[in-house]
C-alpha cells in the first residue's frame, strides 16, 4: 500500500472517529435530558407527598387541640383558637416555602434538560462538521502530494514540481 493510500485510510479513520464521538456525545446528552425529565417528575411527586403530609399535620394539630379542649371543658375560642390559628398558619408558611424550593428545583431541572437537548444537537453538528472539514483538508493534502497532473506539489520523494 502506497503512502497516498495510507494517508487516505488515516483520513477516513479520523473522520469516522469524529462522527463516532459526535454520536456518543449526542447519546450522552439525550440520556442526561431524560434524567432531568425523571428528576422533574420526582420533584412533582415530592410536592404531592408534601401536601399530604402537611394536611395530615394540620388535621392532627386541630384534632389534638380540639380533643384536649373538649376533655378539659374549654371552648376553642379566644387565645386557644388564636394559638391554633397561628400554628396552622405557620404550618402553611412552612409548606409554601418547601413547595417553592421544590418548584425552583423543577425550574432548574427543566432548564438543564433543555440545555442538554441543545448540547446534544450541537455535539452532533460539531462532530459532522469536524469530520467534513477533516475529509476536505485530507483530500486537499492528498491532491497536493499524490494527485494527478503536471503541477502537483511535493511528491512522495520530497521533490517539488515537474522537471522540464
């Protein structure tokens, strides 16, 4: 196999490698985007669970206080009612804060998911562009050294031009 053929094979392998790397990068980006999608769904489940937990806490607090008041013969009014109201309000604020944090995590995950999808597209485009650039550059180099015609550049022996 001549030097020109070896050069052509090498250029082909480089182009194939660039395409393979681009496909792998795109695949990795798709996997990452799916993982962010799963994270978003998981966070939504966390919100639902949180709502259920706080509803149970409110019911427990109200029921417990009502039972204690009834057992002691005290009506739920005045400072007792105010205390209950304050406790329920604090639970609501705590629940809202935690839901807000989960929502912000969802927004971040959605942003990262979109960024991963875009990165996957650009990785493929970049890899294909790199492979095409490499192929064209290799073709030009091949033509320069081993192409046909009287006015080619340096040949395989290192001499330039044609003899007159």
